[in-house]
C-alpha cells in the first residue's frame, strides 16, 4: 500500500475536493503537491482539502 493516497472528487463544476489518506511527510509531499498542481491546472477555482 502506498504511503499516501489521493482521491480527487468533483462535487460541482469548477470545484474539486482532494481527500488524502496516509502519511504526508517529506517523502510524499512532492506527490501531494503534484496532485494539487494538476487539479488547479485543470481549471478548478475552488479546492477543498478536508482534514
């Protein structure tokens, strides 16, 4: 099982929710950052990162 899993949900147009489970630390931060960047590049105006 990967240390970090990211599930991307699109609750409505222009919005996204990224649900991250696992460990977010220096070894997985690059993957998390890349997923946020991909989501924003897709034209999302509202990004929710529930905790």
